[in-house]
C-alpha cells in the first residue's frame, strides 16, 4: 500500500470530511478576524490621532479607558454583544445572532482598544519638532497628520498586527456570539480555529485538534515575526 494511503487513511476513516472541515474553519477565522481588524483600524487611527494631537478636558481619563480596554475580558465582551444583537437588544432587528457578523462585532470591540492604544503610543512618540516643521512649511492639519503617520508607521503597523493577534486567538466572545456552528457536511458556519480546537479536544478527536492548533500557532508566529521585524526596522515607535 502506498505511503500516502497509510498516512491519510486514518483521517479519512475517522472523519470523512476533515480537510473540507479544516479548510472552511480557516476561511471563516481569517474572514472574521481580518474584517474585524480592518474595521478596528479604520476606527482606531482617527481616534488615536485626535487624542494624540489635541489637548482637551478628560484626555487623561480617555487614555486610561483605552488602555483598560486592551484587557477587556473576552467573555464579558461576548455577553454584551450577544445582548446587543439579541431580539431584546438594540441591534435585534438585524438578525445577527450566531452569525459571522456578530463575531466580527465582538472581535472589533476586542481589537479596537489594542490598535488604538498602541497607535496612540506610536503617535505620541513622534517628536514635536517634526510637527512644528510641517506647520512651518505651510502644512494643514491633514498634512501634519500624514507626516505623523509616516513617522509612526512602524508603531501603527505593530498596532494592527497586535490587534489581529488578539482577534485570531480569541475564543470566549466568538463562542458566545457565534455558537460554534458547522453544517452537516462539515462546512464551518461560525466555527473558528479556537472554538473548533476546544470542541475537537472535548470530543476526543485529538488529531484534528492538533492540526487546527498547528495552523493557529503558525498564524500567530507569522504575526509575531512581522511585529519583531517591524520593531527592528523602526528602532522605536516612529
């Protein structure tokens, strides 16, 4: 019997749709996390620039809230989002319960403070004389903001990657709002890498759990490698 048959046959006997199952889980995980991080970035960058550039009453309190949000318990976030999208919640008419969109919303809430906090630190580290020089050359506020973003680009990229790492490794909130659902043919509906690992391990399918775990570890390692590379390239946040 060929070596390939010896290697693959246990998987096919134990779980006929395993590779389709794994592939669909990876697709759902990446779709949810990338979308959530893209939305978080679009929200977080303007907020970080606004807080970093301007002085206003309550700025210290707002900064503290942002930093506190970086450590939000995921299950609490999941519970709040589940209430928001339930029939009794403000988003109940959108019918988002146990959908990828609800998972995106929960990951948005978790990733946004991370991206905002790290970006704020990066923007704040840009020296004032850089901004003053931009103003002296006749730059508008938009021009100064663009110069600051350019100077803080390594820190901003690190913030986005950190937000993605937070999102892709999340389990508690997506389990609550997504329901960890897969169709009868093994296609993931709201099952992500983390929730699938939990389910497969609990049901004793350790081989599948290990494959999913290896994929998740590779994704996290890639993100961490990019963060380290950007950190070495930037020298500092800016």
